[in-house]
C-alpha cells in the first residue's frame, strides 16, 4: 500500500488534473464544441484512473486492518456514497500502466509548456525584429522626405533657369524676327533694284534700236539727198536690200528674251509645278495621277498657245499688209508687232481650250466633284510662256514624247522613285525643251520594270469623260480676238 501511495504522489496526478481544468476554463470560449467535449472526456478518464488507484489503496488498507477494521468507516461514508447511484468504473489497465500513462501525460504537458515558451520567445524575437524594421522604415521615410525636399529645391532652381532660358529664347526670337524683317526689306530693295536694272536694260535695248533706226534713216536721207529726182525709182528698187539689213526690235532683243523665257520655263518646273501638285494632292491621293495631269496640262497649253500664235500672226499680217511701209519685211514687222503687244494675246481662251481638252483626255481622270479649273493659274502661266517662245527665231518647242518610249539620258532625267535599270519610260513628269532639234533643258520621266503593260491595259479600258463626249473637240473657240481696227491703231 505504501508503494502504491508513493507512486500516486510522485505522478502529481491531481496537479495535472487541476492544470487541465484551468486550461479548459481559459480556452472554453475560444475552442469548438467538439474540442470541449474531448477535454471533458479526457478529464473523466483521468478522474476514473485516479479513483481506481484510490480504490486499490482502500482495498489494501482494509486488508491490513483485518476482517473488522474500518467497517464503521465503510458503512458511514463509502456505502452512502455508493448509494447515490455512482457506478465505479473498474480500471481496464493495471495500476502500473495507469501511472505510466499519467506520467506520459505530464511529460506531454511539459513539452507543450516548453513549446509555448519557445513560441512566446519567437514571437518576442519577431516583435523585436518588427520594431527594428519599423525604425529602419522611419529612417528611410525621413531620407525620402529629405530627398524630396532636395528635389523640390532643384526643381525650383531649374524652373528659375528655365524662365531665364525662355527669356533668352524670346529675345533671340525677337532678334530673329527683326533680322527676318530686315532681310525682307533688303529683298524688296533687291527686287526694286532688279526692276530698275530690267528697266535700264530695256531702255538700253530701246536706245540701241532707236540708234539703229536713226542710222538707217540718216542713211536713207543721205541717199535721197545725193540721188537726183529722176533716179528715185532706182533708189526704190534697192530698198529691199536696205530693208533686209535693218534689224527690228524683236531681232535686237532675241537673246535677252530667249534667256528670260528659258528661265521662266525652269521656274515653271521648279516652283509652279510643285504648287500645282500640292493643290491637286488635296483631291487625288495618287501621285502618279497628279503628275500625269500636270504633264498633260503643260503639253496641251503649249499646243493651244502655238495654235493661238498662228491665228494671231495671220490676223496681224492681214492687218499690216495693206499699209506696210518698210524698211523691214512684212514677216519681221509682224513678229515685231507681236513682241511689242504680247498683252493682246487672249490667254483666257487658251486656258478654256486646255481645260476642255483635259476633260475629254482618256489618260487622266479626276473626281467628278472637282474641276480642272483648279489649274487655271498654272495653265495661264504656261500658255503665256509658250506663246512668247513662238516669237523667237527659231521658236522653242517641246520635245516629242510618248509612253513606252526608250529612255534617253540626253532628253530626260529619272525621277527619284524610278528604277534606274529600266529601259522604257512609263510616264512623263515634265517635258523636255528643245530649240531647232537640240535639247536645251531636260525633262523628267519615270522608269519602272513591268509597269508599262499594266498601264496600257488600264488605258485601253473605256474611260468616260466629264463632258460625256468620247471625241475631242479641236475647233478653237476664243472669246476675244484683236480687231483689225485695234491692230492698225496699235503701236508698231
């Protein structure tokens, strides 16, 4: 009995039971119902084991007292307690096994307490680390705030520098504007100077022409003063030779007019053509179509100007032939009259004729809502240049050209989008200018491989013109022509 009681004291079963009760009480509102029932069952099992140990000690104590020792105690205390319907659960294991289980439970509780202490230590360590991290974060935030302040200071300094730079830029712009104004002033002065030089050149030509005419008249007066009156008829017979030798104004100014007209033709290619392309690109996105329209407008303008020149020349010859006094020939007088009165050329009629021809041309097309009148300014300039070129001797003409012709280096230059190995011309951008079968200014052409046949297949398809007529009207229709009375009254 003493050994059993000692083992029961050493296992501290009641202290373990008390600790479990306290733990269950602390966690009662946190754990679930199943967990609470499990703990209650665990306490019941532990209590039953303790009771089994106590009954064993009770049995051993009663045996040591003899048959009648402790009877009164059992009657007065144990039996009434058993009478309250308490059923003692006999231990299913031996006393030693129960004590071992209790000891294992105590050891597990110690391990749990040690793990709890370790967990608390880890939590404390993590809290310390968190505190140190928070301090580092505060330090970084402070550094960030200092950096932001430095950045704001730098930004303010940059803004001040930018304002100073903007002031300098405004000053430079003002200086540039003043320089541009001064350059425009100098340009206007230069234009005025060029006008003065042009007028001086014209006056010099006029003076040279008048000097030649004066010399001719003096020679004629000298001949008349030396010749007797019966021989006047003979002097008249030699007048054709004198007339052939007398230069006219057109002949005297031929070289200057030639250079000026070639320069104007170059300006048409370099300036007016590009302006016309920019105007047409608003309505036609295809660059090939735009270039073809401008080329055909140029060729048609030359044809219309040549036809107008022939008709105008016939009218002038018809007007001057009855009253032509000499000394120059009638042909020279007609050309000289046309050179002096280029403003009598009815250029608007030629512009209308060119536009009518373009409307029925099967090679070009244009949106129906847009008219070729957009190019009236360009066509007018080309017609005026072409008309003035016909007054030269020999006249300046456009070189013959056709799609699919063999490319000629002496006649054309290739456009930037051409294939430089292609031998044939697909279409023309600008015509070449020639004088007496000699090319004096190259044109521009586009050469590409394999594009000619597709272009021809498209050109053979029926194209409906704007006017609805498939036949081109070649009859000239002019709204204004110089009358004979006006020609006779004009300055010869």
